[in-house]
C-alpha cells in the first residue's frame, strides 16, 4: 500500500508538472524573443526620426553610431536612389539580401528575416523625398535566447522539487497508514496464535483508529469469555466437592470388605479427577462480579439451609455445631448460588482439613453498612493465613486446589468487602467474610466486625 501510494502520487505530480512546465517554458521562450525584437524596434524607431528629417549621409552616420545597435555594428540603413537620378545609399553593415529589401519596399511593413547568426528586423520609414527607406537592425541568436537557459533550469528545478516533495509527503502518509494496519495485522496474528495479551495502539487515521479500538474491545471480550469459561469450569468442579465429601464420609462408615474398599477407591479416584479439573481450569483472570445487577438473597435463609445439610454429616462425625444471627432476614447483594458455593467451600474445608469430632460454628452479623459471616472451627488452625489466601490465586498445596477460599474472596470483593483468616475463640481457624451493602468498600472493617460479632455470638 505504501509503494502504491508513492507511485500514484509520483505519476500525478509528474503529469501536473509537465502540464504546467512545458507551456510555461514555451511562454518564457516567446517572452525572451519578444524582448529582443522589441528592443530592436525601439532603436529602429529612434533612427527613423532622424531619417525622416534628413538623408544626409554624414548626419545619418552620426545618428546610427549614436544607437546601441549601430555602435555594435548591428544596424544598417538602406535609402533608395532618388527619382531624378543618383545612387542608392547604404549606411552600416547589411546582412539581408536584395530580395528581402524589395519585398519590404513593395509592402511597407516591418518584418523579421532570418540571417546568418541571428535575425534581422527590417523597419520601413518614409523619407522627405516620398520614398521608403529601410532600417535594418541585426539581432544575434544570443540575444533572442538570452536568459532562456537559466529560466528553464529554474523551472526544471522547481518541477523536480515538487516531484520529490510530493513523493516524500506520499511516503510519510503511506507510513502513517501502513504502520497501524501492520500493527493491527500483527496483533490479529498474535491473538490467533493464543497470545491473548496482544493489543493495538489506538492511533493513525480515523478509520484505522476505529479498527484498533474495535480490535482491542474484541480481544478484551475474548479474554473475558475465556476467563469466564475457565472460572465456570473451576466453580462447577469445586461444587462437586460437597457431594464428594458426603460420599467420602459415607464410604468411611461402610466398614471392611471388598465392596467397601472398591467404593472408597472409587471416591478417591473421583476426587483426584475433580482436583485435576480444577487445577487445569484455574488460571489468572479478570475479576468478575458473581452477583450481577439486581442479584441478592437472604443470608440467614441460605445459612439455615446449608447448616441443615452439613449438620447431618457433623452428627455422623460427632462434631458440635453452633449457629448464631440467623433468627431474622439478612439481605445481601449476592446471588443465592454464589453464597451457597462460598458457604459450602468453607464448610467443606472444615470437614476435609480437621479431625472428626472437631466443633465448628457459623455466625451472621447484620450491620448498617455490611454483613459479616464468620465460619470458625476448633481444629489445628492455619499456620500462615496469608499464604492460604494466596493459594486461591496460585494453585493448591497439600492436596488442596486453593479454589475454595478464592470463591469466597470473589463473592466478598464483588460487594466491596474482603476475606480475612484469623484465630477463632474455639481455638482453631476463623474465616471472616465481610460483605458490603451497596457495593461500598469499607476501611479496615475487620477489627470492628470481630468485636461486634463476638458480642452477639450465642450458643446454639
């Protein structure tokens, strides 16, 4: 495209220069010729005044010598012979033939005749005898073309400068058009090869700038869609943990025997496969709001429902369960499935990572600008809470995918809240979910939340 634009601009500029330069060159040539002959006519007219007064040779010699052309030997005067007898008079150096003089005598009109080395202007003039005398002014070839070469050279230089300038401008315009197009093509190639971070600078001509904006928007949408797909796969896989936990606990109570061993082996295999799916699907992605516009649920109702489910498993393992703060509705801006997934993730971790018989509790506190959900246990605790939260981003260790806490974190952060891990009053781990009401982030809510909730904590 760049060279095509240069060629087009070159062709157009050359045609324009030729269309103007050739006629202008011819005009300059004619102007130089007219200038030379106009000067000759002026000198002939000056001598014609003297010739109309007298035909005395001595006086005419002085008049011819007083002119520029006469002084240079470029003027001659032809006076015909008198009618009453006598000889014709010729003053100066003549270059024209008798035929040329006779022609002017018959038709007394100024004419230009080509002679050796230049041109001769023949100017007829009436004299006192009533006859026609002819003044001859020689114009050398050099005077006719004087300054013509310089003018043509300047004209050619201007034309070449215009052509070169137009090519340079066309090349710059071509670069300005081609480079954004090349960057767009390169980014599209990179995106097609899986490099999802490829983006295009939004510059250049308006059309290419719009194309770059559209490409970047499309690339962002592709990245978002892929991230959502991965997150959906990971979330769905993680939600299988709840029934898997039930199967594992039930399989553990089957006792001994080939069928029980096969069931436990199948559950372990299924759990490993689910962990593999989660680790494969889990990748870094932009945060998305789980709830979406208008999403919300009753946190008390969700906690009651999920505790009914987990209490049955807790009874089988001899775990004491305490619940507080669910005696009245507590509306939060989180979709019900997302809160269910977050609670199941935390409670599943309690059953998975604490010994049988370990007590746990769930507390809900409803404040003016936030709702706090506390999940506490009497287990061994978490030695490094910050690392535990980090595993939600980087992958699991110790047999854990690390996705459970990340699901909880995303739910809290979608409302402007956060998640913190600390030591519970039961002696183990306490996970605090701070859910903002109205999507406003609150400053350092953790300590305030802990104080309020612990005052309201009750035995169930």
